[in-house]
């Protein structure tokens, strides 16, 4: 069981659609992360939020738009995605951005038609 | 962050200890060694981390060599549920910049067999 909850678990969308991925944690963590994982590859960092402010954007295309409305919630807004964006999107959180371990959700599996 | 080298795959018999090696010969003094695993269709799961002393928790033991250039993750009694990809990650412990990020390598695919 994971303490980081991601919804939906699966999402299929067309290239012209707008959708959002949601991530929630209630552990009091103040750092939250988005990762992208392609099939048979390791996770790759996309964004880091620290105390609800965007700290790192790893040169992610603007069709991915993160949002952190409060300390427990992290969203990833998707618009005009490409087929190569099909992947598992993982959310993680940690107490702060220090050396504390990150706790991961089970991800949203996204397919772009 | 320093790079790590892990075997691509390993097998282990159920009930036996699984010893997963990791080489991190260029590790710096302020870098921790972290281990995560990813079971199929799940997110990565934190296992253990250490700086220079050996560490043990309810999941595993971490043995770090005295020169800190390599480490071994030990699962004392492997079960079929331990079949997963195991990632060894070296990470700077700081609060800013990108040096403290988790950079996943290819990991070791551990198969526990009956």
C-alpha cells in the first residue's frame, strides 16, 4: 500500500484533449515531485515543488503544466500531448528536499492516441 | 551526482539471502547511498540509505565498504514478492539545486525463484 495516491490509474487521451493527473499525500511532506517512466526504462525527474513553489523544471515541454495548489496536492495538467508522451507518470513526496527518502505513488499510465 | 554500476540481472532462490552489489567508485564525502526497488506495475519503493556506517531496517541491510566505493544490499530471506528491479542511487544531501535529486540508473532485475 502506498501513502501517495495518484488518480486516475489509467488514462487514454487524444492529442487534442486536455486532462489532468492528480497526486495527493497526507504525510505532512513539503516537497513533491513528478517523474516520467517509459517502458523498460528508469524514472526520470520532471518537476520538483518545495513548499508549494516550483523549484526545478527539468526542461519539460510546456504541454506539461504542473500545479501545487496546497501542501497535500500536486496536479499535472496535460494539453496537446504527442504519442511519445505515452508513459507511466509517477508522483513522489518527501518531508523536505533534503536527504529524506522519497515516497512514490503507483503512477498513472497514460496512453496518447 | 556520482554514477553507480550494478549488474543487469541476478537470480536468487526463495528463502536464501539476496546480495545485490553496487559500485560507486567516484562517490563524494557528502553523498549518501540509497536503495529503491520497483515491483512490476508499482511505483519505486524506498528500502534503505546510508552514509558510511552499515544500516539495517525491517526490509534489508546495507553494507558499505570502508572506502565507500561500493556497497551491498542484503535481503536476508528472499521471497517471490521480492522479485523487482533494484536501484542503487548516490545522492547529495542538500536542500537546493539539482544535486540532491534522485537520478535512477538501470538497476538490477532480481528474480527470486521457487
